[in-house]
C-alpha cells in the first residue's frame, strides 16, 4: 500500500478533449473515466478566476481528476474557460467577466450529455460558483456543489432561478474565507430553500491542506453509495504527475 500524495495519479481512462462553444471557440479540456467500469456520476468542474491564477489544473480539481475515477467511480470533466492557460494548454478567446463564459459552461454540459455521462453534477470553485449559479441550470444537470462562493458576478435573480429549478445545491464555505463566510453565506443562500450551506472549520478560500476533505464532501453528495472518507492509500499502479509548474 502506498500513500496517496498531492501528485499521485491513480489509474483512469484519460482523454484530452476539445469543447466547441456556440460562439466559435475551442476550449482545452480533459475527461477522466474509471479505468475498468462505467462511472456512477459525473463532475463538470468550473475553475476559479483566471485573472487570479484559476484554471482546470487548480489543485483541488487536479486532485479530483487524479483520484476520483479510481477511488469513487466518478467521471471528471475539467476544462479551461476562454482565454485561460494551464499545463494542459490555452483555450481560445479572452476572459469575459462571466458573460461569454455562458457558452463555455453550455459546451461542457453538452459534451457530458452527448457522451451519455451519467448523473451530471456541476462543481464550481470561487469564480466557477458564479458561473454555476448563472448558467448551470440546464435540464441535464442533476445538481451543483459550490466551493468558496463569493457571490460576486451572480445576482439575486440567479439565486431565485436556482430556487425555482428545485435542483439540489450545496455550498462548502471556509470558516476563514476572504469573501463570504458561513454565517453570511447562510443568509444569502436562504433565497434557495433546498440549499445546504456547510461551514468548513479552519479552511480558507483556496482550500490549501483541505483538498481531501473537499473531495470527501463532494463524493458524499454525488455518489452516496461510495464510502467516505475516501482511501488515503492505494494498492496498485500509481503514477506521479509533474506539478512543479504550480508549486
């Protein structure tokens, strides 16, 4: 048994993908599927603000793609929104302050739906939570999980629309978040009766040191048949990713 570390890559069927947006852009992405079985659920990941370093390889999302297909049987679709660069490459276009990004979100959901991926959940982190609330109410989406929601670009009208959709929503809010902390988050999300706001003790906006806790909470909601906490060790083949560019 080997300990699962930050750069441990567990077995999966991984494929570089290109998402095509309705306004003509090509976006860089990756789909990671369980190596030897069909997925039990699907995560579409919307990353933090690219103007502040957010990308598909931001650490929680990188670890989700490295681990969850093997540990939880979950498919992970991550991509760079327009104009965003990571080690995976650069998506066409330019950052558009959560306007043009509506097409990026739609392209990712459509890809998952077209490829018959099951039980699609959207997971947004920081800027990605605003995109989730604004644009992820698609009928194909089962529900959403928000990590560190700042509620910066989304409006009360978007919260109302999510409430009317009836789709489940969980907000994981760090105790020491820079933008929105648990008590205020509970007040703001009261507009969505089905919303669950979970304050995470000791955590900060970037979830440094808390990625495992986040992944456990995500899996508990999208794949309730999977036991959590997820294993912290792996008895089988395991690669190591070069994440030095993000150190």
